[in-house]
C-alpha cells in the first residue's frame, strides 16, 4: 500500500470536493478534518467518507456553497445555522464568537444546527481545548440503536467528546467515543471486508446477538454498558437535536446514502474557561502524574501519535484521485 503525505491527502481531498461543487472555504475546512483523522489512524472519519461527500454534493444532499449564519440570542449562547452544509465550515465561523462568549461569561454554549455529519466529534472539541477552553461535545446520527429490551431503532451512535487544555496550546486529556459498544463505521467496514464482528457489538432484527455485520446493520447496535450507555445516548440526542432545532435521529437517512434529504443533524458544545479555577492546571497535572505511576497507564488521548506520511489502501487512493479529477 502506498504511503501518502498528509499534505497530499489534504490537497487531493480539497480538489475532489471542489470538483463536485464545494466552494473554497468548505472544501478547505472539510479536507483539513480528513487530514486530521488520517494523521491519527482514524480511518472511519477520514478518506472513508470522501466518496459520499462528493456524491452528496452532486445530488444536493449537502450544500457546499452555503454561508453559515452565526447569532448570539443571549449572553453565553451562540448558534450557527449550517444551512444543510458541512459541519466543519459552520463550526469555523462560530468558534471565535463562542470562545469570546466563554471568556466573558466563564461558560458558553455553541449550537450547530442543520448540519451534515461532523464525523469526528473530537476534532471540534480539540480545537476548543487548543484555544485554552474545556470542550464538551455531543451529536446524533442516523438511527441504529434500540432501547434495552426493545427492537425499534431510536437513536444513533450519538458520540460524546471531551477535551481538556494543557495550558500550552495542546490537550491534557481527550476522549471521543460513541455511546454504543462500537461505532457503526467499524461494522460497515467489516461488512465491506467480508469479516465477522465480535459478539456483543450488535443485535439482529429479531433482537438476538449476532456476529454478522450485515445482520447488525439490519438490526441494531448495543449501547455501551447497556442501560447506562443508553442514557448517555439519549442525553446526546436531547442536546444535539432538541437544543439545536435539528432533527431526531429517527428522521435521518443513512449518512452515506448518495441521495435523499439533508442530514439536518445538530452538534452541541459547551465551552468552559478553566481560568476561573486558580489551581486547575495543577490539579489536572496531579491527576495525570497519579495515573502515570503505572507504566502502561495514561490519560485518555495521550497515547495517540500523529503520522506523516500515512498508509492508504491502493483502491482507496485510486478512488480519491479519480474524484479529484472530477
């Protein structure tokens, strides 16, 4: 498999998006997110999505030319209407306003409304942390999770992300995880590869545990920790949908479907200024040091290493370069 530089990945993805109808700003912001995902081996949120981005730009399922509209209905409250466009440019428009609001009030919320899937939620909370704030994020997705004991798919994998600044422009801690045992992308990738999935990831349409990824996609995923993860998934649903005016997961068609109604998803972020606590940095460092007493233990996110260049499958890179050619 070829080794491709991050610069080449970003440049090629940007060309692909532009060739399929995205304006310069949207193409730049989305390609930057793809680059970031590939740099840490997050294949599900990287090049894996580019084909569907291009298809949906062509079909109109996502707008690549909308200008996001930012408003501040109250002090400490920031809302950006993505206009059925990509989440990345909408967030980029609103982040400076939200950071300013958090510095003024100590805490601020940022609601991203009517957006395309954000893929990696931690990509956004990490930007908040790099600006010196604690970032907490929530989003929803197409329905694939039933309530414990039920069979009707109600919510998506509904990730939650949390990023803590280190006071030096980086992150002291970060996690980004679905509220299901596993992300849906891992199951779709297993299906594409002809692999089975581990027991405990999913149920078939009859509510029975399955190791068949196709049966899992037709059935439902299992909430992380059973009813405990179900509660976190519902929390994300309320914040991402009800607090942004976007749709419930039940009304979202499969995220990678080439045609259909816009995703119309929401993301909801909380920005917290840690400077209101005089010893915040010392406490976080003390926690990290205590964890590090055990040789293989670490704060979440500290084990990730960025790579450049990265390994990309032959078929995947051929597809991306073909898309870039229009």
